[in-house]
C-alpha cells in the first residue's frame, strides 16, 4: 500500500504541455510507484523513451453537447440536464477510479484539477471514501468554466466543488504566487508553488545567425490574441525592421494567426518536441512571451503561469514579456528582475520598446543573463523536482476503502 495514484485530464506523454508536465513530474518520483489514471477521451498516443509508468484511462462523464448559453432559459435547461444525467455518470466514474486506486495499492490520491470532469469525479470520490488527498492546480476553475461555457448553475456547482477539494486536501500545489495568495485562505496549509523546470542552459550550443537579421521567437499555444495582434501591428509600423536589421520571426506552435500589411519573414515550424523547440528558440535574439489582456482571460492571466517560460529560460535568451499590470508574469518579472516588461497594447509604444532593445546590445546581454539566472534557479529542473517531492512525499498514510 505505498503507491501514489494520480488522476488528471492528461496522461504522461510528449504530445502537449499537460502530458509533458506529468511525465517530468513522474521522473521526479522515479523511486516511487505511481499509477496514473487519465479521465479523457483522447489518451496519449506518443509516449516517451522512459515511459514505464503504470498508466490507464477512462472516458469522462457523458456531457450534453449543448453547452452554449445564449439566454437564461437555455442555461437553466442545460443546468437541469447536467443534474439529471451528467451527475450520475460522474458518480459512476468516481467509483471506477476508486476501484483502480485500491487495486493498485494506492496510499494517497494526487489530483491535478485540469478539467471540469476531473473536479467532479474527484469530488464524488472524496465525498464517498476516506482519501488522503493532494491537489495540484495549473489553471483556476473560472478559466475552465470559461472554456466550457458552462451555464451559471453548473458553474457555481463547479466552483463549490473546487473549494471543497482544496479545503479537504492535505496539501495544495499551485503554479504562481498570485494563485498561492488567492487559495491560501481555503487550504489547510500554505500552498506550495510548483513551476515546470527544464535542463541547464549550458547544454544549448551557441548558433551563429545572420548579422543582418534580428530574430524573434515564439513557441507554444497562442491564447493572448489581443496582445499578439498589437505586437504584430508594432512590427508592421516598423516595416519589420528593428535596429537597422530585418526582422525574422521563428514560430513553433500548432496553430497561430498571422497578419501583416507589409512584407514579412515568418518561419512557421508547427508543433516541435521540447528539445527541438529549445534549439529553435536558442537561435533567436529575442523571445516573445504574451499573456491575455481580454477580460474573459483575467483568471488565467492573473493566477496561472505560462509553462513556455521554462522553455525560454533554458535558452538563456532575452525575453520580451507582454502582460497586463495584473498578470502573474508582471509580478514575476518585478520580483526576479527579469526580462523586458510591457504592460501596454499601444502598437506605437511596443514598436518603440522593440526598437530600443534591438539597438542596444548591452541591454540584450543583461537580459540574457537574467534569463540564465532564473533557468539555473527558480525554473531549473532540480528546483522543479524538489518542489514535486516536497508536495507529494510527507509521512505515509493509507486509504480506508
């Protein structure tokens, strides 16, 4: 009875950020037995070279296809439909998860609350059984509700269940200082911050680039649409030239929207492995890191923390951080004295900041030093693994079935 049972929306793999985060977390627990149970309709198909973990998956509770809420009446109907059907399925899934945990000899339940379904299933499991619970949060549930476009009744129920889980958890792990502050009143002890950490910057070879070009890199998914449009407008105003050099944009992202009214040099690489992404970004002069300015994205901007910064930190390259004043990155940059911070959506102001950076090699060098410093400290692999173990490995307790 000494295994850790992980329940999440993703399973360990290398296909997207959730799979990568879980796989790297399991590597920090290499000397413990960990059983992973993914509540998903899209299980991992791309494993990792060291994927020896005990992984399984089950379909999430059956939801109604109609989640839109164009008016209050439709919202009420969807809320009632969830009570009559979805809730029953969620309870059944909770029983299935509990059976798998007991069969594997689980001694504690590690729940990453990365979907509405996971929140509901874990809630029913904890309500029905005595479970030593350890909760990890990447994105605030208000963001998950926004993505699912839940009706108001279901949204209130989800938020209530989320608060129940963090109150009953023996430990809670969060991803930013702001999230730590927001959740602490509801937790048994101060939440621990766990941010993804990668390898050393010394392993990245220095690549010689064209001196007539100024390369800007971006990787990962693009959620900050307004910021990205303002950034592109700034490059348009500069006619894609900075510091007397032609701008070349390197993008490693599954999907991104591009718009330019002048000739532009954009290299789109699509999705890349973590290793290849770091190699691409390391060839750039400046890396772009935006957060959402849109009102509907405030919960994720204010409380979450972009994992792509761990990739950027590994490159040792200067970072242009584009975030509203309330964003988690704004506070992080100030505390860590890191990057070039822009809290503005005015394209002219952004253009002036970029021109100043591209024309000042000394400033870029200082920014690169700050990137390497956080890559070797708060965003290092060693720090990440130590945080994971501190979170999950207190004194052993066992399930009461």
